[in-house]
């Protein structure tokens, strides 16, 4: 029997150990590697070329969303299953946009995890019951017509970061708030300045405030 080659990415050694034991209890699966941070999993994916990566969302160096995006860009044949504690809509949709094929919470049943691994390996998209319910509620809820969007030249992520810049968050604070690396935030801020044709944060803040972004007080 040809086995499914798996790579585990999680910053908790204890969780990786337990997950490895679960996966290797299945006759059709084998764990070929582990990674404790986002940069390590990107490198391991390039070297090991696993069939499926079980990816945590929150990791040091590089978060699971960005790691997923980089891996899918270079190795689109690898299936990525998010296995995380985060169940908010933004995390789920960011993971899907990055290329993840499945999304489970860490409290999922053992049988559910094994089934999800097999499903994403065969090309299916799969979600845990709690996530599936959230997705159904999200799409079933009528949405008001959106007003014209400020700065259409910016991506959704760039507008989000610009709003935080307008609230005087530093790049480090934005990185922590959005679970991004500081380098990624710096790149986004640089792109924002270029697209808006501003020279510095002060000019960006003025434009953002005039457009109605960043008026909420810092939490």
C-alpha cells in the first residue's frame, strides 16, 4: 500500500508528538518530517515534498497563512490542512485564499483528523463541523450593499493595514495584531505608500482619515 507522506507544522513539541502518534497509527499514513516554525515548514516542504501538510495557524518566524501561500506558490500539488485553535471568519477565509484545502480545529476527533487527511490528499475540500457551520451561517446571512470602497487600488489586506497605520499602530504592533511577520508588514506598508503616492506615514494617515479609515480608537 502506498502511504500518504505527511509533514507536521506546529510550534508545540507535545502536540506534534501526539499528532504523529495518531497519524502513524493509520496503515496508510507516514510522517516524513516536522517543523516548529513557519520558515522551517516552507523549507521542509521544498525538501521533502510531502503529500499533505498539517499546518498550525500561529507559529514563530512566519504564520501558517503566509507559509501556506509560499508553499502553494512553489509546490501547488501539496495539500495543506489547517489544524488550529483559531475559528474566526478572517482566519478561515485567509487560509482558503492562501490555498489551504481543509480547516479543522485542534479539538477535532481523532477519526475526523484522519478522514480529513485522506480527503485533502484525494483533492477534496473539507472542514470540521464547527467550521462548516460558521461558513454556512456566513453565506446564509444577508449582507448590506457595500459602499464604494476607499482606495480600490489597495488589496483587502493593504486597506486593513492602512487603517491600523491611521490608528498609529507601529509595524511591530500590526504584525502581532494580524499574525503576520514584521517583514511582511513592512512590505505591505511600502506597497501602500507606492500605490497612494505618499512619502511617509504622516501623509498616509491623512489620506486614510479623510477616506474614513482608522477612525476607531485603539483597542
